[in-house]
């Protein structure tokens, strides 16, 4: 999986905001779905994954008030 090209596909398929962290390239990307229905702010779903050791991805559990602004989708 390449997080840059497939992040948009994952976000659109599952209607989630996807945060990808890359330890190798020192980057952080936010992928949003291309189209979605209106969802209340309290029920937004965010998923965070990180790439470690080449092409291995792990799920990252972020703290409740992590320093990424809320995105209205």
C-alpha cells in the first residue's frame, strides 16, 4: 500500500478522515473523502495509520485532543 495514492481511496470508501504518518519520509498527510453525506461533528470517524520499517503500516491511537484541527466534511 502506498499511503499517498491509496489514502484518498480508503477515505472515500469508508467515509472517514484518514491521517497517515510516515516515519521514513517524515511526513503527515490528511486524506478526506471525495464526497460524503453530512455527518454530525460528534460522530466523525478518524483513522490514523503510520508507516514503519519500509512498507509496514500500524494503526495509531491518538489522544482525545491531538493537535490536528477539526475538519468539517
